[in-house]
């Protein structure tokens, strides 16, 4: 499979716990994005990497959120001290130029 | 404040007819526009895009029209097929301004009836 891969697909966690998601982009894509989608909304931008450099961050990305792309390949998104409001679909996408290609997402449920 | 608006939450059409999905935007700096299709429990799938230097882009059954003066774009699907039933998202970005961020609308749920 040469598409964008996200792991896990589903995560249920207790409030206050930390969670980490992984994204493996399409191999030749140097741009990587994280978005969050809640019910009835379109995806909302969280952050963007070009290679290993994090170039854009949304104000939605509070200090409990951190994203890394250490070698310019896969990326991780960590949420510390999860809150119920963090429950959402977390989407990763990658691109070279033009349209971004999305993975299937990680569905986070905070209970 | 919604910078990209899809004012129709849903649309229903008959198989074989044309589907027209509309999108309005407020940020005049947007210069690149995309349409995505999303099935339940999957990530969005890229369909078609258009740069602000064009007013039309066509790919098979899908055509996107851009009216910059009206800050409006539309996606035409002809002929519509039952497999086109999905949620369609319009997205925009300010590429020449150096932003890679896509701003999405809330989506329109298209149902194509056999």
C-alpha cells in the first residue's frame, strides 16, 4: 500500500492520559500535515511540516499538543493530559505540491 | 468565522443527472481551491483542484468552476452515479502567501439515487 498510513485507527483513552499517533506519508512526499475533524465539521488544520521542519502551527495546537517529524519521514502527534474535547478524528496528509492526500485517520475517544 | 462556506448540508440527485455542489469563500487571498470526497470512517480523497489563474478545470466526470469576482466555486459531476454518494468538502489555501494550510468548508452530503 503506497498511501498515507496512520496508526492506530482507533484509540480510547481516559481523561488525563497521554496519547501518541503515528503517520507514515507517501514516501516521496516532503510535505506532511495534521488536521482534526469533529462531527459535522470539515477538517481543521493543526500543523504542517516540510521535511523535518515544522513551518506552520494553528492556534488550535495548544501546549498539550506536540508534533514531530524527526527524520523528515514519519510523524508523530502527541496529546498530553487528554480532555474530552480532544475527542475527534485526527487526519494526516502528505503532498509534494498541489492536492494533499489523506490517510484514513485515527479516531480518538476520551472517556 | 467560516472563511469557506458550503451552505447546502445535503443534496439528492437521480442517477445519470448532474450534481452541482457549491462553495463560497470570503478570503480574497485564497488562490488555490480543491474538492475532496469523504466516505464514512475514511479520510478525505482528493478529487480535483483549480488555481485562481483559471476559471475551469475538468477531469473526467468532474468539473470545477471558479468565479473569483463572486468568490464562488462549484463542482459539477456528470453523469452522477450511486458510487458518488459521499460527503464533499471544498477547501482553499493562500499558496502565493506562503501558507500550506487548507481551510475546509463543513461539507455537503451528496446522495445519488438509482
